[in-house]
C-alpha cells in the first residue's frame, strides 16, 4: 500500500498556477526523487503535502487518511515531516538544542534530549553537538537539517534540496545517512538539482515542469525520456 497519495493537487498564487493537478504515490520504504527546473513548483508541492499551504484543490492521503487542512504540527505528529530549502538558524542555539526542539514533538524534555543525542550521533554530528549551527560547514548544516527531521520520528520525510551547494564527494555522507534510514524503514521524497545524486539515490522519479507532472519512472527511464530532456533540460545532457 502507498504510504502517501497525492491526488490532483493544485495551488494558485494570484494568476499563477504554481502546482497544477499533480498526482503521484509513494510506496513505503522507497526514495522518490522529484526534479524540475527552478520555479517548477517543487517547494510549493512540499508545502501542500506537509500542511504549510492549503491546496486550492485535490487531496493528500497519508497512511490511508486525508491530511488536507491539518496544520503542519499535526501532520508531523502523524509521521510526515519536511526540511526547509532556506535554512533558518537561531544563533543562540547549539546543534543539540536545535535537534532537541524537534524531538520535543513526541517527548518530554529529558527524553527529547536523549533522542536528540542519539540522532545527532546517527547522522555523524556527535562531535559537533555543542557548537552553534551557524559555525557548521555547509555539509554539516545539511546533516543537521536531516537530523531535525529524523528527531521527530517520522515515517515519511520530504527533503527539499538538502544536497544543494555540496560537491559530489560531500554528498556521500548525507546520502549514506538517508540510505541507512531507508533501510531501517523510513520513506523519503527528495527534491534535488544535483543530477548524479538524485539519479543514484532515487528508486523512482517524478518530473515537474511549470507546475505539472510531465514524467514519472525509474532514473534510467527518466534519463532516456525525450519529453523530459526538452521540458527540463533543454539542450543540456542529463549526465552533466
Ligand atoms: N508564497 C508565494 N506567493 C506567490 N508566489 C509564489 C509563492 N511561493 C512560490 N511562488 C511561485 O510559485 C512558483 C513555484 O515556486 P516553487 O518555489 O514551488 O518552485 P521550485 O520548483 O521549488 O523552485 P526552485 O527549484 O527554485 O526551488 C514560482 O513561480 C514562485 O515564484
Ligand atoms: Mg524549491
């Protein structure tokens, strides 16, 4: 059974239809990649799924129940969480504070701290727990974003460009964390522009262009799809 079903979801901003009648489903335990040009509607789609924006139409079904209209914290409590493309960093917090705050969704303070410590170790930031997020390298900031999601103990995580700005070598650590979590039963939907990363990480891909789903398939099928090349990449080679 699909853990998530996005059904004909649309969202308009004034005269602009940012997301137009998009449907897809996500199987439990898979990594679904979502790609598309800048402004295609990927982040808006994540906001619609996670309750940060209401859709103008359509439905979002998570674990068999519609979650449309529910606030983000209730959706997170049900097990669906997202990362933010634009990272907000509170300067007077440590890494441990930031992850503990996320863990407070499901635990009282003492247990939340213990949970946060465990997750920070899990993503490989154990030695940075008492540093401020602002002092972290970009790669570690990305790992912190993943840790904040994981600390809410979700079943499904939406990751919005968590690899952006990293070199291919630097993506290996966050990718391993994601794969290990998936092997432990977590499900991911990942928006990513770095093509080799998304191609190697994703089991299946959805392509969004001008708010619409233009293709869906395995990474190999997507690479070979002429429609995708035109809609998304223009003359670019997918392997670049
Ligand atoms: N709150 C908003 N109000 C008005 N327009 C918005 C709002 N959020 C997004 N848009 C517009 O909707 C469209 C889709 O934006 P969105 O951020 O979802 O794209 P994206 O695929 O995530 O792009 P990127 O790859 O650059 O992150 C864009 O034209 C954007 O300007
Ligand atoms: Mg975006």
